[in-house]
C-alpha cells in the first residue's frame, strides 16, 4: 500500500470550496413534483467526493492506493427550499474541525438560477482501513492538508444550521 499523496492539493484552499455542475435528474423527482429527500443525500455525497478527492486527496484514488478511505458516520440535512426537475445547483463546503482520523464539515446547496440556499448538510466522516474494517489515522500528508484547510476556513461566518438540534420548538 502506498502512503503518499496521489491526488489533491496542499493548499491554500478556497474559503469556501465551491463544487459546481449538478442538476436535478428526472428520476430524482417524487410524487410531490420536487427532488426527493433521498437524492439530496446522493447529491451531497457526490459533491463531498469531489471535495475530499480533488482538494484533500482522500477520495477514490486514496482508497485504491492506501487501502483506506472515508466512511460517513453522521449526517444532518436541513431542507430549506425545494428543487424541481432540471434545476441546476452547486455547493459550498467548509471544514469545521478534524482530528487524526475524522473530519467534520458543513456543506450548503444553492440553486444556480438565483443563488438561494436550498439545503445544508453537516457531516462527519472517518478514515477506515479496508483491511481491518476499523478506523485508522490519516497519513501525515493528509493531516497537514486538513490542518491547512481548517486554517483557511476559520474566517468564514457562522451558519445557524451548524450544530443545530432536531426538535419541535415550543
């Protein structure tokens, strides 16, 4: 197994990281004639793969060479505005925190036609060894990239959905 970076960038990183180029597919539409909730998860996951792969180098190339990769362990999506068939959308990503094997991120989905926020996702992913099925430390190069990204994202303004609890307000 290779323990050196095969893709990604060493930074500095954009704040936030912008991932573009998605649209609502016809089979993502439900009986309410808008994008089904499950496909928000699919879209966030596809955009997350671009962020962790293209920027941090811990996506598919990393899995193939290092025998470890990111597993989602927690996710919270806020649905703020519906998307309809063929609507185009894009994402903003920011790193909230990380340690030697996990990263905590926040993503926002915007409608391309008017730049209105449609959904947010807060998530935690963990590096898992494919050999053992257990969590594993990121290699040093990945930890350095995470530290750089966290520093680059520190100045972003707070968002109300980060850390929000689920519940009925009284």
